[in-house]
């Protein structure tokens, strides 16, 4: 089973490896309790600018296209379209909706009808796939 | 997503998305669409058909291009909407707020009222879309004297205030999901980086 953020995992792992290697923080982090270390890594990850700049994180409440998890960004960092395509081709429970959104996306995103469908599929995969 | 019906029942939800004329204080909704979703008692989700789609031609939108929802055709807003350039059948979805404010107010009131008939409504980045919905309603020409739209907006406001499960933010759920995923993965990197 392919999990939604697999692509994101690969990128974040590599990003963090680059970030941590050679850093003065590295040796210090070794001695940290696991939960603290995890929190620091998350902090580094969020500050790394991988998703988006810090400024954009601070402006999450503004329009959808500027959030780190806009449909554009989700398409880039996850396999959501692969999952939708599989559902359209393999006859998943939402095959008709999947086929419809595959047709609609060819006409572009930032169209309310298209993005409503995409948000629906995003919600579905977040809800039904193991984190 | 924080919404799960009792055993043996389902919940009806709407996934709503809006496109706006901008991001600032003066921005308004120019395109609004909703898709029906059914949430089952096992947490599963089924995605239905498009329930509604409407295009509000707001003041200042004399330029640009739009896609006609029913045909997929791309037309210039400079052509004037709604009008003969718009294919038959599409006009009902496209309302010029300046030329026909009453139709725009009536349609938005219908949308808001219809949302209330669902167990929950979901947005991606809910705060922005909900604020835009309410701002767009209040900025409609003639809002001050339109009791129908005022009542619909009041009912909508009361519902989102009093029913904590009514608004679902898919972005929030997504962030929690990805944070869990990343925390697990990042912890593994740290734990294994010394070996």
C-alpha cells in the first residue's frame, strides 16, 4: 500500500540528513531524550524552508494557494494524484468521482469545483490511511 | 477529520471550495462550489457529485478569463457576463453582482441556507473561506435591506458559533496527519544516524 506522504517522507529524510550532518547541533542532539530530539528535528524541519518559507507559515490563514498545503504544494509533495488515478483505473469505491476529477484537473486547478473534489479526496486519504 | 457517525448511521457533509478576487480586505468570492460527501460509521468516506457551483462576477472583474463550469469553455470576462456570449445553460451559474445584485443575494442566501441542512461542511483552510463567505454576503449591493440574506447569514453565523462540529478544516487534519508521519520518520533518522 502506498501511503499519501511517501514522497514527502523521502524528501524530508534527505533534507534533514543534509541539515543535520556537519551541524553543531548534531552531537548535542544525540544526548537528548527522544521526545526532545524529535521536537528539535521537527523545529529544524519547519524552519528549513522545505515546504515553504517561514513567512508563509506565519500567514497560514490567508488564501489557500499560499498555505504550505495548498493543492499545488500537496500535488508536489505527495502522491495524491497517483492515488486518485489508481482509484479511477482500478475501480475503487469512488471510481466515478476519481474519473471526474482526473478530467477536471486537465483544465487546471484553482477552480472551485475542481479543488472541492481534490479536497474531498485529500480528506478521504488523510482519514483512511495510516499515518 | 473529527467527524464520525454513530454505529449504523452516516453523516452528510459538504466539501466546499471558493476562489476569491484576491487576498486582502477587499477580496470577495468569485467562484463557489460544493461536493457532497458521505462519512460512514467505520470512518470511510464516499465522494458524491458536485452539488452546486456558482460564479459571482464581482466589481472590478472586467478583465481575465474564466472556465464555464458546464462546458469547460474558457471565455474572457471582458465579453460581459451574463450575456449572449455565455452558452445556454451556463448563465444560471454565472451572476453579475453589479448588474443583478438581487439574483446574487438570493443565490448566496440559498447556498448558506443549504449548508445548514448538512451535518458538517468542510473547507481546506476553513478560516479563510468562512471569512470570505461572510464578507462576500455583507458586501453584496443591497445587503442592508435584504432580510432574506441577513437571516441566512445570521443562521449560518449562529450555527458555526454554537455547533463545534459543523465546520471541518481539512488542512488542520492534514497537518496533524503529516506531523505524525514526520515525527515518526524523523525520530527514526535521529535514532539510527549514529549506527
